[in-house]
């Protein structure tokens, strides 16, 4: 462990870099695989939709179980590294198989294709959870409390660079790939090479992190599944934060898949303007990550988080600009995208911070020497993934509303912002009344480190 308050930039970079490859992998899957199996491989939408829904349950299981198991693991390599070493190649393999079935299957039937995506997406999601939850839990053991916002900012920096690569890859590569496949029945070699390259990058970055970072000095806690669960449920503030994140995700889970569609269908941004808007979203989120981090240092976590929620409440209803007669000016669209980036940058900063802090808060209160950072990182994913599935269902329902009179898009494309704003308002009120994000022990630690 580094001395208090003095983790090196190299350590922040080493810890944050795996998020680059993790984001590339997950964003290609989330943005592209449904489109790929429906349009290129010809499956009826309900089949890959069902398979991906099962995948979301798989990632919840992987995150919870592997987080808990990593808390209770004791090896000479520590308790987080073995999970990174095991699950990184498994995730990479599942990623390749999920996206490239035609390399392994010859003229498969629709049922075989369905089983293929069901098995490999479930494997991918489970192994991704088994990889990233122990890795994420490590933040509580590699960085002291006043370093975690910076560690979170570095993670998010790499995560959004990876998201940008994944989104651009999906936008630029998938359409010509599908067109080519429909004509020739063969996958372009460049697509195969890039998918394998992304998989190898995932292994390389996670293995580098596992190799370079020191073994944590905290030993694994004693294994007692029922007792650990009882302690989790007794931590009322932790449970409230889990509910806060899950409820808010009824909005967050809608914003991510809808915003680019909104810019294309409602704002009519195409080709270069669309890519510019996507870049503004990604760069804006990254820039605001560090702005919000500085505000945390000045005003504390709960005050900063409340301001972030208020930003979302104010900004999101401006999806109603879609009702403006005639064409919407390009600059109005960019301003809206940047405002969304400000909110999303703040939102994505916090989960990395608060679950590490809550795990340490539980240790301070209980006096236990073995932290439950893995359990505290994995348990919230159960609720989160359930609410994510609900969010996706609501998104489909809202976007399927009748068209706005005189427009070529549905009422859903202008009303989704109102829905999201209402959900974020509930999250704001819930936070103000029930949530604690700043703790006495971290104030004492800050005084000692000066």
C-alpha cells in the first residue's frame, strides 16, 4: 500500500487502464450485438432479446457471487488478483464467440444461433461480472478514502475513452459489415481481426494491472454467506444507496441507449454532425468527471451529488425541443448533448466512490479487519440489473408510442426526458432525506494526512 494521500500517478493509471478495454467490450455488446443478430444473422428480435435478458441476470449473479467470494479468498497473490487472472481470458473468449458465431458454425439454424448467443452472452456477462467486481472492489484496498475520487475519475476517463471506441466502432463498422454479410454470407476479415484485438487488449490490460499493483495487506474475511448477508441488510445506509442507484437507473438506463437515437431521429444529425455529437457526449462526460471531482473536494460528496441530480432534473425535459416546428439548429442539439454529458459525467463518477466508502464505513463500525468490499460492490448489481431490465422494457414502450402529428418520430422521443427527469427528482428527494455519503472517519483521516 502507498503512504496515505500519496498514491502515484502511475498507480492511478495502472489501476484505471483496464476500464478502457472493459468499456470497449461491453459497449460493442450493448450497442451492437442485438442489431447484429437480428439484421445480419436473421434471428427474430424476440430470440436475441430473450438471450440478452438472461445475460443481464448472469452478470448480476457473477458480480454478486464473485464479489463475495473474492472477499473470502486467501492466497499468496491476495484475494482480488486470482479472479482477474482467471476471468480475463474467459471474458475475452466469450466476447469473440458471441460476436463471431459464423467462424465456428456452418449454416446454423435459427435455433442453433439462439442457443449460441444464449450460452455465450450469458458466459460473457457472468465472466465480465466475475472479472470487474473483484477489480472494482480493489479500490477500497489500493487507495485510501481521499484518493478514491481521483481513482474513480481515472477509471471513468479510460471507461469513456473505451466507450467512445466501442460506439464509433459500432457506428462505423457494423453497417458495412452487415451489408457485406448479406451479400456474401461471410464475415469480413478486418472485423474478425479487430474483435480478436479488443479481446487480447482486455487480457493485456487486466493482467498488467494484476501484475503491477501490490498484493493488498488485508487478509480475506472468514467465509459465512448467511452472516455476511445479514450484516449487509443491517447496514441501512448501504441498502438505501442500493435502492437509490436502482431507482435512478430507471432513468440512467434509458438515457444511454436513447440519446444517440434522439440526436439522429429528432435533431436530424447525420454523418459528420452525428459523429461530432457523439464525440461531444464522450469528451463532455470525461471533462465533467474531473470538474465534479474538484467540487467533491470543496463541497463534499452529498452536496456535489445533489447538484448533479439537480442538473439532470433541469436538463432532461429539454427533449421537448423536438416539438419545435421546422428543423432544430445544430448548435441547440450540441448544447443539449453537452448538458446531458454534464449530468452523466457526475452520475458515473459516484458508484465507484460510494460503495468503496460504504465498505470501509462498515468496517469502521464493526471493527472487523477483513473488509467486505467485494460484497459491497457485487450486491448492488442484483437490484441494478433488475431495474436495468425494467428500464429497457419501459424504453421500448415509450419509444413505441404513436408519432407526433406532423413529425416522423414518436411521442416517446420527446417525452422520455420528462420521464427521466421525474425519476431523477425522486432520486434527489430520496438522497436529501435518507442518504449519508460523507462520514466522520474520513474527516478524521483527512486531518491526520495534513
